[in-house]
């Protein structure tokens, strides 16, 4: 362990740390500054961005051993308060940037560093800055984020008032307006807790969990051996599907009642008969610490009989493909998009050239923003 004397959000303090711990871990677990989010853990998403001596840094990859005494750290908690929010925080609220809110603190800190270097950036420079500093968002499509930075810059240059950043409702009508979502302020201040933040704030003695996950994409579960895991230090219990009370199913990606060919109860909470993708949860280990839970999870042996792996929708809908979820067709949902007049009158009026297009697009997940936790 080493002693570091740092200035955190304007307050100079001495802290005792493990030199190999990341700044993000220390900020979250020792200083309780959970506005610094840890998501990918490898510096690729920007959720952990803080200012180190005024520069945007990804705290999840910055080791404490690299920080010199006297280093100034600024997190989202030190940027503004409800009575005096920073223009970036207000602009984030006004432009609807704080949707899920997980990436908002990192983006705001990154943007703060940008505007300190370049008070009058172009839209292209803002986008390039976020690209270079690896700030990722899963909700907004990025345009509102750039809009927010441009407006915040105007306020900071004296060309716009803070008050003009937020929509002011007239009467009791907010549908179709830019009314700020009620959770926005907490999110732009880093005060909105997500699963991993709640975990740090649970009472002493709360059990911690680790998942036992499938390492193959598709297969039948033949057996689960957790006898060794149960004997490991700190382990309270290994939880499998047999321990789930009631229906071991989640009503997930289903659209009742039109066009759906399944009953919606195809996704197990903990896989019992099959696994359907790499990472599927087969069991959970409850232990006294996360480290003990993870170590025991690695000791659980799962016997899985591999089945054909369909890595695209086109493979899964092939005539010879087996049902992935027994009893539910692989093509389990059809949708018909119609807009305007009925189809036949449109074709009667159309020119002689008609194009028929069949298109396919893969699913676009939101990468790793926010860790698996609950």
C-alpha cells in the first residue's frame, strides 16, 4: 500500500491505496464518487472519464502508482450543484442527452476538457474530440451531444444565457415539447445510481454474486457440478435454475399479441435445459466478496452438449435449421410496415418501373456500456 496526497474536487487529502488499483476503483470504492462509471474496464468507452490536472483521462486504466503527489482530480461531483449547474450539465438536460444517463458524466467531463482547450469548437471538432477520447453513448445517436456542447460553448462565451438552455413549460402541456426528463439533473450530476453503484452502497454483510456463464453459443445442458465451488472460501451458495421459485422464464423480446409465434416465455432466468448464446447464465455464486464469488464461479463445471451454432439470422431461418427455442419457430415474429394509402391503389398509380427489395441488417447492440449487474 502507498500514500498519495491528491486534490480531489478542490479538497486536498491524503489517501492510502493499492498502487495497482485504478483511479476509477479508488474514486468509486474509497471516495464514494460513483459518478465515475466503470463499464468496459479497458479504456474503450469513456464512461470513467475524469479530469487529471485539467486533462481528460480514462480513470479505469490509470493506475494509482502513476499519479504524483499534488495531482488535481476533478470528477462530475465537483462540476456543479443543483443551484448552480455547469452550462454543459444544463445543455445536456435541455437537449435530452441524459437518456439512460450512464455515459453522461464521462461525456460532460470530456467536453469540459475540450472547451477549456478550445472555447469555440466546430461541430466536426466536437465529434472528433469524442472519437479521439473514446466516449461512447448507447442512446442518443450523438447529434444531441454535439448540440449540447455547441450551446454550452455559447453560454461560456457570453453569447447565450444559461436560462435559455432549458425549455420552460407554459400551462400543463408538455407533449411534443423539449420538457426535461425528471431524472436528468441527477444523471448529469453523477448522482443517479446504476446497478454497480447500488452494489457499493449495500449494507455490510450483503452477499455478492458472480455468474457462471456458457462459453459455447448453443447446446444442451447435461449437468452442473458445483461441489468444489461450494467448498471454496466465502461461498454461501451456488444457485441454479432449480432454486428459482415459480416460472424460470423472463417475458422479454415479445410483441403481444399480433404476429408473434411464441408465447414470450422462451428466455430462462438461469438456463435449465439449453444455452442459447455465449455468456448465457447457467448458475450464480453467492459469496462474501466479489473476488470469492468470481473464483468459485470458475470452479463450477458445466457439461454442455454442443448444438449447431447459428451466427446470423439467415442461418437460423434456413430450412434445415433446428428450433433454437423448442416449441417456438426461429422466425418467431413477422411485421408488416404500411404507410399512406393501401398498397393496390399506389401500384395502380405508379410508373411502369417497380422495384422489389429484400434487405437484411444485423442487430446492433450498444457494446458494453454498463456492466452486467442487478
